[in-house]
C-alpha cells in the first residue's frame, strides 16, 4: 500500500496501524508518505494529524496493488 498527502495549505503527518495493534507508521516518523506491505488480511487505520499552528488542506492518494 502506498499513501501520499499533497497540501494546498499547512502540513500534516500520517499514522498507520492494523486492527491487531501492529504499527506500520508511527507519528514519530513525522512524514506525509508511506509505502509498505500489508502483511495480513485485516482492517488498517490511517490517521492524519494536522500541525497545531494553523489550518491544513490536503488530498490523500491511496494505492493498494492487487496480489500477484
């Protein structure tokens, strides 16, 4: 899966984790992009954390390629 945030105003960071509690991308990474393998079939959660210093406007692109 790949995630990408593009901004028209402000900045934000991504957090990604699975229903089983496995964190794929921590907020400590402070990034607005993610690319990784989803290791198991489960629900995954994506949190967008805006910066506290103003408004944030963004577009999120999510790509999940089919299994080979």
